[in-house]
């Protein structure tokens, strides 16, 4: 578990990013060939190429299906593992023992300990938030808790659950969830619709949190002031499938990326009170190959995605790049890929539309989360039995 050990995918040689990104992935046939985008550039944007040589190093491995990460003030990383552990990776790559104080977590299927988010004043307050699958009578549900991290990084103190999704459901899929500060003392929380038929249809109903984007007070979990009144008062927008990627852009606006079914991963810029359509409209098919409901991709009163993928990239984790190491990528969206042929995707925006796409790094693994380090390096967290924290830098 040494610092800056070359990752297996990078041992043979350091190749220009051009070699990783210029392959014409747009030539791969879609799963839904009869579907058509609603506007030019909504899918299969031009392939971006560059000549940046990338180096990938292992900071640490031996992680058990890690899920979320945040950089600490000393340069280390706070990492969650889905089976119910939180650890600190020191700047030299040393992996801590599990942090004590976590609540009971239901580790089933895709459920477990999920995202983690540090307070913007963490260096002073030591406050953090985390999301997890919480056991409950009749099944489980996605919950959010807040706590402070002890000065020696060994324990969570004052743990308080501030939110729990309704309804409780006895299932193992589509828990979400990403946590994002809104810049006004609130949290955006993304929630899955639990996948199964017919419960996924309740993403369109206003009496629950399934398939919803929430905005809650970060300390109390109460509905944030100014929410649009879309059903339950915590709800900011609805009609999502399973959002596991969310970030704010340089203007402070929230963007999300969600898992589609067989095709239909979506990039959205959610706005208050809007309906993003799932499962009434979608660019994709059911895993059986059958249409989802009526098989339509557009309907009045439902928003179109900014961009979609068919076939999918299986997106998890995203950021808007801002750093000194890759100035050519400034402002671009970087998205982790759970599909193992490429580690991450880069999107270039022109205004609020996608102008180009690139994909990087063969065979690194299932990237569950992606972040930018203080020095501008891109950090990847791989969701594997032997998961790893990887550093992607400029050769």
C-alpha cells in the first residue's frame, strides 16, 4: 500500500491521452436504434482528442468496495466502504483502521455506507455528512446523518440522523445517493427509485422521496427555505432513476448524472420544481430488451436530458475540473465510469450543451467516485473487492 505505486493498467507504458480517448466509441451501435435525440448534440457528441500523457499510480489498495471520498486538509483522504466502514488514507498512503461510531447500516445488494461530504469549514468544525442504507421495519431506506470527526481521525462523535427516505422498501437496489452543498447552508440529496417494478413508477408520484432530488437544511434535515412545493416539502425535483453523480459548476448550479437502464444514462441540470421523466420517458430499454412503459422519449411537462448515453457508461461520481495540472480541461465535466473499458469520461460544454466527449484509461476498474486533489491531479476510487485510490497525473 505504498504511495505512487504504478497502477496495473499503467505499468506497460505511459500513453498519450489521445490513444485512450480518440477511439471512436460513437461507432458502437445503440441498444435502442429506433430512438432519436430531441436536438442535435444530445448524444454521441464529437470525440475529443488531446496529446496529454497520463500516469496512473496507486495511493493505496486493499479497500472493500469503496464508495465515496473527500480530501482532508492535510492532503489525506476520508473514504467510505460500502460494507459499512469509514477510513482515512494518510498522505503517504497508509490506511487507517475503521473509524468508530457509525450507526447500524443495512449492507444488502447496492446498499450500505455510501457518500461522504465534509463541511466547508471542516478544518475548524470537523463536521461531516454521510449517506447510507438504514435498516427499518419492513426493509430499508436511504438515510443521511451528520457527525464530527475526532481530532485524531479515529471516531465519529455526536452522530445524528437528519433524514430518512419514505417509504421504507424491502429491496436491494437503487439507493442513490450523492450529497452536495448548495452554498446556502443546505444539502442536495439524490435518491434512487428502488428499481423494481412497479415501485419505480412512484418516481412520478408526489407522496414519497423515491426518484427525487431533495434540498434539506444541512443541520436539521428540515426542508430548505425556497423549495418549490413539489409534493413533499423536501423535494426539489422529481423523475430520476438512480443518480450517483452530482456536482455544482463554476456558477454554483447543480448538475447530475444518473444510471439509465439498457441505455439512457443522463446528464441533467436540474431546476426547482421540474419533472425529469423517469420512467415515463427514457432513452433506453429495459434489461430484457423490452420498452420501458410506452417506450417514449419525450412528453409535455417533462424535461429532456442535456445529454444521454446509449450504450451506457454506468456513471458514478462527477466533478467540474478546476486545477493547475490539466489547464486544458478547466471547466470540463469529469465522470467516473463503472464500465471497466474506460475509467472516466470528460465532457466539454458549450454553454449548457455538450460539445465533445473523451474517455480515458483502459482496464483500471469500476470507478465509483472521482475527485480533484489540491494539486490538480484526478483521483479515482475503484469499487472492487480489492478497491484502490488512484492518482492520475500528467507525465
